[in-house]
């Protein structure tokens, strides 16, 4: 009986370890997609940025308007991709911290705090909320919404 219990414990431990390794691998792939987005943005590489998005992706931002009201604005992914590939003298650098990653099958939800810099000068901060879909092999961004503010940035 003791030998049977020992074998059950070894089996369950192995299953949990393999499951944890698979989860970590998927998290690394999700992070890779998001990091590739910001690397492309920093390097003015629209092809790299484009490769991170699904064809029907959605972008939105939440910001405070001049009258002090919070607004939800739509942004076109195609315009964002074009902007990132347009040469400009300033360097845009969004520095993110992965706060939370949740994965269920082919859906990932990612929360990242960020600070945005233009030529190493602080511009604003906020949070990005990403939704990603995994097709056969690749995680693609299907939705991004972010907040933008200049105060209360850690």
C-alpha cells in the first residue's frame, strides 16, 4: 500500500511539473509577441509590429479629455503600424512591466504597466490590457486597450 501511494505521488508530481513547464512556455511565447511589438516600435520597423497583430485586431485608449472627462477612443491598427514605420527623428520607447498573464487554451489576457518616453524624456504612463489569440503556432494580438496619464506614475 505504501508503494502504491508513493507511485501516485510521483505520478502527480510529474504531471504538475510538466503542466507548469507548458504554462511557462506559453507565457514566454505571449511575452515574446508583446516584446516584439515594442521592439518594432522602438526600431521604426512596421513589418515587425504588423507581425504581432491578428488581421482583425482592435486598439482603443482611455484618456482624460481637455474638459476633464474620461473618454474611450478607437485607434486603427493600420494607422498605428504605418506610424511606427514612418521615419521620425524622435525615439519612442514604451517600457513595460508584465504584471499579470492569464492563459486558457488559445486565449491569453495580459496586463502591463508602462512608462512612455520620447528621446529618453518621460511623456506619460498607464496600463496596457492585451488580449491574444493563438492560432496553430503563433500568439497574435487581437485587442489592446490602454490608459494614459501624466500623474501617479511609479
